[in-house]
């Protein structure tokens, strides 16, 4: 497998966690979203992913983009350890939380959106994340055990940790979100979340390395 990734991309981080949890070895092709006006816009990468976004994963003779689609494929083809619960209600909750983050928070504060916002981008990002986290905190108070849904790591957790890192980068006050904070802390103690961390990637700049 080949993963096209950027160290700081939260969507790439989700996939790196999934690959680590499932013990899948892979090669990284770094795509620097800032260098050369954005390497994702090169003709070479557009051939890999016409949406010109990371991550993209070449695996089993196909090329997949969109982090949740990639994780679903890994789940379908390499089901251990499981990232979606067997119970239909818990499975729906996992998907709901993952979509809440992947559709309702992250795209509103990603690099492409912030470029269009201009001067007030930090304030915009803080507001989008805080608004999403207010809802997420309420949901997690119902669904959480040790992790987002019960006591097993799921696709929801793979989305949560990178989004909390984004919140911290944009200096969002995490005080009002004790459940999110507690789960995030527990997840960051797990090896798969450590090895996939942005501070430990091949393309991480020296000054940001762990």
C-alpha cells in the first residue's frame, strides 16, 4: 500500500491511525499542501486524486480517496481489530460521530476554506470548531465509555483525536468539553495514535518533530 499524506492533515491522520491499528505496513508519499503553491494541485497528484486532496491510498490494485471511505474499505477487507461495532445501534452512533466531525466540523476549518475567509480565519475556525464541539460534547455524554462509543476504539475515535489537535492549533478553549478532553487523552496513550501522530511522520519538519 502507498499512502499519499501530509503530516498535519487531520484526514490523513485518521487513515494513518486505522493502518496502524490494523497492522498494515505501507509506504508514504508526502504531499506538501503549502510547498510549490500546494503539491496537491500538481498534474501528477491530480491523476491520483482528482479532488486534489489528501489522503489517497493505493491498495489492492485500486486507489481510494476520502478518509472515511478508505477506513470503511480497510474494515471490509481487514476486519481485525474491528473499528465498527457489531451492534447496529452502536455502529450507527459511531458513524454519526465520525460524520459529525468529517462533514460538520473539519471542512469548515480546513486550509482551502480558511484561505477564502482571509483575515478573520482564526476567529472563523475557532467558532466552527466550538459550535461543533458543543454538539459533540452532548452526544458523547450519551454514547461514551472509555472512548467515543463504549470501551472499544472505533472509527469515531479516529476522527476525534485529529479534530482535537486542530482545535488546539487554533487555540480553542477546551474547558467546556470535558468528555471530549478525557477521551482524547485516553486515546493518545495508545500506540497506534502515537506512531501516526503528526509529530512523527517522514515529512514532519525538524522543529515540529516529537
